[in-house]
C-alpha cells in the first residue's frame, strides 16, 4: 500500500499539536525517542533511556564512524541521536527534519550540550530531496525515519 503524502503544512501542524506529548517522551537524559535495543533481552537491567542510546551505538558501530566523519541524521527529530554521536564519536552531524520546531529544538540541544556550532547542525528539509554533491557525507543514519519516506 502506498504511503499517504501529507503537505508540509499538515506535517508541521501535527507535530506542533503533539509537541507537549512528545516533550514528555523526549524527557529522558538522551532526548531520544525511537525503539530501544536491549543487548540481553532476557535479563536486561538497562533502563529504557539507555536502550535508546544503545540503538544509536549499534548504528554507529555498523557505520564504522571515525573522528571527523560527517554524518547525516535523516529524520533527526529534536537531535538527541545526532548530539550523542557528535559527543561520543567526535563526528560532525547534520540533521535534517521536516519540522521547523524540531530543527530549532535540535539546535538548542546541541548548544546546551556544549557542542561547537559546526559539530551538530540541524535544518528543515526533506532528506529524500537534497542537493548534496556526491561523497559529501561519510555516513547516513535514519533511525525510525526511513519508513516515513513516501518515495522509497
């Protein structure tokens, strides 16, 4: 079944209306909201917030990130995973979100986390429609966002 294409105004309206609820979900120290990864599902004693970080850690390991790499966080939300990557792996992150409110919150989060302004940047856009030249980025991460792309 084909995905429904919503207008930019509809997307912005939805996320602005849902902001109070989403803020409660993003309230953990990691400022992330996505599925968690529990390394030992049977006897895991890690917190839910730690499982969110572990999801990003697993992605980062598979991307073989090195200090200085430039990473796109496609569908970055309010920037929690990108900020964590920049802090932990010393990479530069460019997050793309289709909600201006989220780009603004992500930028604030990066600055409040002590990152330099070029360590983690966030912008409004459609990560499926970019004009980046080939080989601009070393890696692309899309945690729980690729499923929302209308053109796959």
